[in-house]
C-alpha cells in the first residue's frame, strides 16, 4: 500500500477517503469520545456503512452533557455503539485511590492507563479491526499536526483521519448542513489540557 499516493489522492477529500478506506475490506471501526463536533465523523462514516461499530471508551468521568449527547447522537444516527469501560467503576477507583490525580502527579499515568488506554487496548484485541477511523485534527496538538490522514500502525492497522485538515468552521457548517447535534460541555481528565496528548495516539 503506497501511503503517500493515497494521502495525495484522498487526503483533502474526507468523504472520498471514507469510501476508499471502507473498500479495503476487513473489519472497520470508528472511535469516538463524543467531544465537540464528533457527530461529523460519525455521520460521515455511518452514511457509507450504517452498521460500523462505534467504539466508545467511556472512562466514567464524562460530563452529564456528554452522556446526554452520546445518547442523542446514537439515537439520531442509529449507531452501532460498542462501549468499553475500565475494569473498575469510577466509584470503586475513587474509594481506593481517591479523585483524579493532578497532571504532575506520578499517579496520573496509571490513572490514564486504567480509564482510557487499557479499555482501548482491550477493544483492539476483542474487535480485531483492520481499519480505524478517528476524528483527529491537526489543530488539536503538535503531534497531530505532523500526522497524515492515512497511516499504518506497527501492527498493520490502517488509521484514517478524514477530518485531519478540517477547521472548526468546516465542522460547524457540516453539522448545520446535516442538522446534527453538538456538545461543548466536554472534559477529558486524562488530558487535563486541550492541547495535551493522553497517550492513546502516541501508542497507536
């Protein structure tokens, strides 16, 4: 697979890239955290493959609005949502280890692994996808700015980020055009800061 040619051909055309990736066969998934503008990638992929597994690593620490939005967009798009959660509930973890560790606390790495990375690694093992759609955007972090819309992970998984070069204006206009809901009351305790990586896309 000539990744450079694929990125040159489809990298600036999100919908064409989605169709190309789904034509590769195997088992595709799309991951989501139901953050702002997530309805765009979910709608775009589900329009082509309505039954695609929508994998959500629910840390247990989402805002009430995020849980409400997750249910709203799942119902609106009739998504095939598959939820992976930490092995301990939030109540159990906090009873033993306390509240979310500060970013500079050495315990924060273990917290991130427990509530996000381990559930994702379990999802990969159980679902064995060959194509992974993600709503990553180049403007999110410095690391993501260096990515390409299509890449291949060390394990052979094709990672596809159709919206990598989209602006917030592009995403907003897509939501309006398709009458899709949005969510701005979102917080990820594993990142803490908007431009900080949690480690999932560094490892995968």
